[in-house]
């Protein structure tokens, strides 16, 4: 397993007028990460978390993330523009290695509203997947989205994901049930 450390830069790239750094989080990011997740909750984004988090809760989440990173079960990559975390990409394994499914992980991502529809996530996700492949030898990545989230559907298709199923009513959002679309793609060819 690749050695990783807090704040490690995975890649730097430019999208439009934005200089983007894709990196691992550091403890000093706790305020930015809290602002980020609370902004998504306040906007009503269809994410798993449905309530705002306190600074204490965000610190606990960050501590759990660092532990999961050491165990090889989670990568959380920060999308940093101008020294501020404006988005995250997570890559998660279901079980602590070694297991029969070490080559499979699940992708999740989010971006603050002012940075959406600018190509940032479309450029960042392939870099994150390449890092996951290098760090863990990933071969298959799964993801999911709410059936009524057209932007996420388009992005997944653009990145080569294929639908393989849905969970009818798999997401409950503001008291209504929405189908949860399940997708996957190869990160690299199986040998």
C-alpha cells in the first residue's frame, strides 16, 4: 500500500481560470470542510447527510477519515482552489484489506455551488481514480446518484460509468422517495 500523509498533493491542474489542487486533507481544513458539508446541506443537495454538523462533529469525522486512510479503506481528496476547500472526492472500500473485493471501491463527490458546471469535477475525478488505482490497485469503481439529479447522471456518463441497477425509493429526500441509480466502471482492465 502506498504511503500517504495529510495534505499530500495528488495533482495540480487548471480548469478554465481556476488553478486546482487535488490533495489529501489536513487537520487545518476542518473549518473549510465543515463549511463545505453545511453548504451542501443548506442548499438541499441530495446527499446522505441530511443535517448540519458542528465543529466537534467535523473534527470527529476528520479523525475517522485519517484512521480509515491508515487502514486502507478510505481516501478523501480535497479540491482546493485559492487555498480553500471547495469540494471533496471520496473513494471507499467496504472492508479493511485484505479481502476478495479489494479491487472494488465506491466513489462519492461534491462541489460548492459557485464551482459547479465549470468542468472542475470532470477533470478531478479521473485524477482521483488514477490515484486510487496507484494507491490500492483499484480495478472497478461504483457510484450512485438520485434519479432526478440530471447533472450527476450526465457527469457519470461522461466519465464512462454504466448503470447496472437501481434501488426504487432508495433515497428519502425532504419526505419523498427517489430512486437511487447504481453505476460502475472499470478503472483498469482485469488481467
